[in-house]
C-alpha cells in the first residue's frame, strides 16, 4: 500500500476548528512537522480539508 508524507507548511492561527482538528488527527502540531501515513480514504479526507496548510508527497 502506498504511503503519504504530509508536511505542515502554514500555521493554524485563523483556521477553522475542523481544520485544526484534522491537523491534530494527522499528528501535526507545528510548522515543518512531518508525518508518514497510509494512503487510505479517511486520511485523504483529512488532507483535503487542510490542503492549503500542508504539502503531500507520495512515498514508496
């Protein structure tokens, strides 16, 4: 299964509550935090909610 490398690029200051919660659920706490997650629909949904705050790369 593919994996996704998610990097937080922008702050959550001024972001909506659900966007902050999505970042927290992904495991991102501060700018430049990086997590590697499985490529699953629920993870894709969280990333879609915060796509303006993060950078996503596919990792093998």
